[in-house]
């Protein structure tokens, strides 16, 4: 067993540094028009793996009821020869002239993408003993949507997935990567974006996500993805265990408390009333703990009432929760490594654990909220932040098809 082959690619315009056989304006040979030997250059993904000192990647959210955040990555590159230094001159580096923000960056492990984003910042860390480091800070695709605003427009009544597609289809909205949208289970009211009230594109899409409730995120390939609540109730076949029953993990964190308790839910529809659901037995035991959504885009009071009731039923009692799993990819089989690398945000996994081998086994389904990679010269550690699953009753499922053992699907 060995840690996976992890590679980093960063986009550079080599022609900007005078490197490569590309069309070069005013050059007597490379600047001849219609000469097919010297094509136009532009950004090209360059493999910089040989210079990598360390990698960290994080994509996801902190808790299940929160929005997914923009992914982030940091790559530390060996820079003792000033290869990554815009002030070194083109005779020293072909990269310096195009070390600018918003250049594409891709990180892969065993050929599977774990992060796709753009460079946000280059930090050049110099040392008097010449142990120089170029630290690349990168962000995920949400940054592109966060900087855009919707123009005046009226949306028709439609499903959540259809509304997200409608937003992305607007001429003022630019999204340069792919999309993967579920249709969605909730129906949204018609909605008008007024010219005197600017609406941020990402904020609006996250309101749609909340109405489902679903999962809106940028996946490891840079694809803007929307999963419906139905998608989030389907368990994968990935099992982690402290035995031969599943993939081995090297660390686990478990919590039991009031962090995710909710026993009163208030769903206020935009331009309409507020649906309320209360679990009095939970309030009597733990006191009132509220959860509210304001200006929900749901199209009917019935949907708002169903959402409020579901939330209270799911969160009214404390649950023994798996919070984190740590997997050392260098200590598991290649097959299991690739299964871990293939996990995506929102996936539902199963965790089996018997602390000290004593007593009853902890057997929980958990939804992946965040995926973190930490890579250095010796190890590649994947950490999964997970939360209480919303997986519901699934007919004929060995795990979720047992009556009274699962929540009814919503």
C-alpha cells in the first residue's frame, strides 16, 4: 500500500514569458500571419508536481443546515530557483509573466479530480538559507457567481432545479464550467427581481437550495451541482469500519449533545404567512431551540408546513453523531483509495465502530458535509466532516428498508 499519485496543474501563458513555439507579435519568424507552425498560445495547464512541498484542500460546509461554501486549496511549491517569481525575469522563469489571479488550477489523485478552481493569490516566502516557497492560494467556482448580480426579470413558478437553470440561463450571468442540476422536489413561486433591488446571483441560488432543502455546490471537477432532497436520501454502498466490514479509518470523532437540536421551526414564505411546527416534548426537556427561514421561495403554505414539520421531527432529539472520519490513504488498498477519492459532497455513507471492541456497535448513516485533503511528502490524509443523515425509508433496502428504523422520506 502507498499513498496515491497526487498531481497539481496550474494554468500559465507560456508565450507571455517568451517561452514555447507560439505566435509572437512582431517576431520575424513566430509573428508571421497564417503560419501554422506557430499557433496562438494562451493559458495551458502546466504540471508543477515536481515542485510541490505540500497540498491542502477543503470543500463543503460546516453543518447540514448551512450553505456550502466556496472550496479552497493551498499548494506550497519549492521556489529556490525562483521559477515562481514574477520579478525574476523571463530568462529565469517562463511562468513569472503570467502569475496572476484567476488562473485555473487542478489537483488530482490517482487520476481523479479532488479540486478544480482558480488562483486567488501567490505568496512568495523567502528565506536567507534559500529555502524559498511559493504558496498558491486557490478558490472554488462559487467565487465566480458571488461577484455577479441579476438584472430585472420575472421568474415563472417552477421547480427548484428549474429555477437554478433559469438563473444560469440569464444573459447577465456567466458560468464557464459545466452544470449538473436535479429537477428538485419543491415548487417555487413566481418571483420578480426588481431593477432597484440588486440581487446577488449566489445568494439567490442559495435561497433556492434552502427551499428544497437540497445541496448546491461546485464538485471536484468544477461542475456546478444541485442535488435534490430526494438525491440526499439515497445511501451509497460505501462503508467505513474498524473491521473487515468496510474501509479502514485512522481517526473518528463522535458527539452527543444539543448542537443540532431544533424543536421549533418557522418557515416564512415570501409575501405570505409563516408555517410553524413545534415538538412540545422536546421543548419540555431541553427548552425552546428555534430554526427559521425567512422569505422562503416556496409556492404554497402546504409545502412550508411540510418542511417545518420534517425539520422538527428530524432534529427534536439529540443524536449520537459521527462528526469526522480521518482516512490515511497510504494504509488502505488501492481499490478503497479510489472509493474514498470518488466520494462527493452530499453522499451518504455508513460508519461501523465498536470503541475498544466493547459493547454494542455504533452503526450510523452520515451525510458528507465537507472533504479535506492534506498531502505532504509522507502522507495523504482525507478527512470527512459528516452529519446526521437525512436518509429516509427505502423499500427493499437492507439498511434503510426496516420499518421504524428510518425517517420517512420527505
